[in-house]
């Protein structure tokens, strides 16, 4: 009869467990198992028994028991095999089904026997409770130490812990300068993405202390990353606040085998410890809270307008519908002119359409509203134009000085690296050629890096001088004196205009009056003061104009006087009437359409245009329309004959450059004969012109 295996799992308690394996093997042999049938499992040394994940030895043991290959499981303490109730009772159930026994220093147990199983269950429960008590005491001690500010926490970039345990600002000046520059640029730009682009464009890297590896404790320079800047701006440590418990592990999000996964940021009222002023600070606590508010405003959410982006809609996120109080969205339409693309912004209240599939609550062209709000903002900022110019000049000088300081520090660091490489090369023994060649290569690399950095600095210095030139100062002063010119300047981006508007305007409420061109606007300034006004918007149909009845009555009145539609249009423009599109002037086509819709007959006679004596028709010369009427043919046909050379003519030398055609009696006869013999000519007359074939509308 074959003898089943006896398994001696080595528990994960300490190093002495390995030395105590031999007595377990001897005991298995004493119990009747052959030495060749004893399997020792020691793959889980140093691993916690709280979970079966990543415990290869325990998984192998369970597999062998499930296959019925194990007759006895020996261990120093059976409860140490699994400190989880789920894993422990699963092991007992499998041993009971397969007939395997469990044994430790206290005795041999049969999981199929009720009394033995009860005793094993109590041992497993006590082992699991022991582990939880140990964790609870350790966590309580850690929290108490953190509440006193004595617990060593992981420090972000820009900080350094001395051997004595004291936390100070990083002793590297360049590391500090970069951190301060990041906070300054966020105050000016307002978005993490904008700060990242600024650092990349100026070639600025972020210095971090290596936490492991051969370079542990040394400054490692890395390119800016959005995630790094996000952690930096959200961390309260930079405001001098000692925090513990800001991030906790969410068991639902934790990935097995990755202890640092599943961490979530807690709210300040859920932090386990928070001590203000316990650490050196880069910014004040108020500055830190302002940054958090700005980051929250940049997140896309219904209650916040979001960050200022590059779109041409200057009031994106600020416009609210006056009918339903929903925030109006921005829709861009592209007009392709000459192969280019010009985006046109519209403000739409699409809440009802999105929720119930209904029509738009109201629609408004963005240009008219943007121009009105921009004019109000510029008028409000005009008294402070001089102060704005002085502050802008100071800010430009400060930013350039910060960049200049960082470049100087980078050059100094490159020189230090060159000198260190040179000293290492000279201290090497000449006989050790392998080491000498490597040190020589590192010296050459340091020299090349210093040369490249020097060239980059010279290009930076030429493109961005440290101080403002007289021309730049004059430009800033001139633009400050003329705010509209500064607003329209090519150097002022749409994002800059949005930032200016958002600094002084909180909300813009609009309500269109029916389908007319009138819009009621309520401008809410920062501080609560409001400005109410009525603006005009472009519409498609001129009969939707609020003053259309007065316009139609005036058109009919002028038409009854026998005026030409063009003359009527000029009169309307002079009297202050506006077209439906709200740009340009009212034309004679609009006047004729109004008369047609009113059922008013067009009772005017075309007034002959004045002709200059030099361009007057001579003998046997005709105006092209007159000759076409004489021959009963279309103007286009006669023009085509002039192009083909069948007839000669000339144009006026002055506008409108009408055609004058030469046609004597003989030429008239030839033209009539050619017209009668023309291929494809039809003699049918449209019923509309049956009574008067020569009827012509001007």
C-alpha cells in the first residue's frame, strides 16, 4: 500500500523556524513516514499569513491536499499557516475531506473529528485576533506620534530631512528656485497645463531627491510632468502644514500584490493629524487655500466655469439663461473663407434639448454679447490703466529675473560637474586603463553638457533680456494708455482676455425678447454690483425685428412718393433703421421684399444714370440693354457675342463701366439674321410674360 506524503510547512515567524525544520522531519519519520515521502515547504519565509495572495508555498500545500497526496501536515504552530479565517477554515475543510491530519508541537489533530476541529478553530481565531491586536497597537502608536508631529513622513520635492530628523528646505538653491517659480507661474497662468508648458518652453527641469538606488539622497533632474505639478500644488506641506492620514487605502480599489495601490485623498476634516506651522513653508496658508479654490474652479463641473481656454468665446462658462437659469453652453461653427477657417461662437441654452429632446431654450450669437461685455470691462478698468501698466512691467521684470537666476544656477551646476569629473580623472591610477577610459568619457560628457547649456543660455539671453528695453517700456505705457488697442493686440490671446473678464465679472444673464433682435443683459460684477442693458443680436428674418411694423409703414410711405428702392434704402439707413443681421446697411433688395410681402405695387420709374460726356454714345452706338431690347434678345447673349468678336463695343471709363455697342443699320441686320439662325433658340414665352415679353424688373 502506497504511503501518502507528510508535509512540513515552515511558518513565517522568524529565522529560527528554518533551523527547527529538522526536528519536524525526524518526527514525521518517527510517526511512520519514510524520509523520502516527507516534503518540506519553505517558500513563504518572511511573508505574512494574512492573505494567501503571493504565497506560493501555501498555495502548493492546498493543491497537494486537494489532490489527496497528503496524509499529515506538520508544523511548529498550525495556526501560523493562515492568519485569515477564510484561508484557515478552507484548509481545515480540505483536510477533513481528504483525510489529512494536522500536527504541531502540542499534538496531532484530525479535522474530521468535531473536538479536534473545534480546538483548531479556536487556535486560528486567536491567531487572527493576535495579528489584529498587534496592528491596532502599532497604528495607535503611529497616530499618537503623528499628532505630536514627531512621525517621519515622506517629504515631497523641495524638502530635505537632516540626519537629526529635522525637516528643512532643500539646501540646493536651484531646487528651491524652481519650486517658487512653479507657484508664481500658477498665480499668473492659473492652470497646471499652462505651467507645464511654460516650464517646458523655457527648458526648466524639476529637481528631486532620489529615495533609493546608488544615487539615494542626490538631486535628480527630471522634465516637468503634469502629475508632479498636481501633487505639488495640492500638497499642504508647502504651506508649512504637517499632515498625516491625508491618503488612505480603499480596499475596493486596491490591486492584489500592490500595497501602495488604491489610495484616495481624504477631506481635511478626515485627516488624522494636522499641525500648522510645523514645517518650513514656501507659501502661506492663505495662498495654499487660494490655489485649492482655483484648482477646484478649473475642474469641469456645473457650478464652476472651468479654466480659461483658447476658444474665441470670451464668456464661456459665465453666461446663464434668464429663462430657465441654466448655464448656457458654447457651440462653435466654422466658416471656411479662402481656404482658411474662422470659428464663430454661439451661446446656446441646450438643457431642455439634452434632458427632454425639446428645442433650444434660446440662442444667441457670441460676437454681440462678447463685444458688449468687453466694452463694459474696458470702461471699468480705464481709471486703473497706469497702475496696470506699472504692475505689468514689474511682473515681467520679476519673471525674467527668476528665469535668469535659474539659468545661472544651472550653469554653476554644470561647472561643478566638470570640475568633479576632472578631479576624478586625475586621481585615477594610470595602470587601471578601464577605469581611466570610463572617467575620461564622463569628463568629456560633462564638458559637452556644459557647452550645450552655455549655448542655450546665450540664446535665452538674446531673446529675453534681463531688463526691459526702452522700446518695450514705451510699448507697455502706450498700450496701457489705450486699453482697447491692448485688448485687440495680436499679442493678447483669447485666454488672456477671458482671465481679465473673469477677474471682474462673476456672471452674465441674458434673455432674448421673443424672436426679436433685442436681448436683456444683466452683468454681475465681482462684489455683487449689477449692470443692466439691452443689446441687439443678428437674426435671420427681418420680419422678426421688433420695429418691423414701423419699418414696413415707412417703406410704404416712401414708395407711395415714387422713390426708387435704392433711394428708400438710403433714407432708412439715414433715419437709423438697422438690418436683421445687424451689420452693414439696408439694401434695395430688402425694400423690394418688404413691398412684395405688403402687397404694395412697385410704382417707380428708373432714373437714368448720369453719363460723362467723354463716355456718351456716339453715332450708331447703343447702350447694351437698349440694343438687346431692340433685337429682342437677352443681355447675356449679346455680351457673349462681344466676347466672341461678332460685334464690337467698349466700356465706360468710369463706374459703373456699362457696355456701349457699335451697331449701324447693316450691323443690325446681320445681328437679326444671326439671332434668327441661332441653334437651340426657342420661341416659347413664359406665361408670366405672355402679355408683355419685354417686361423687365430693375
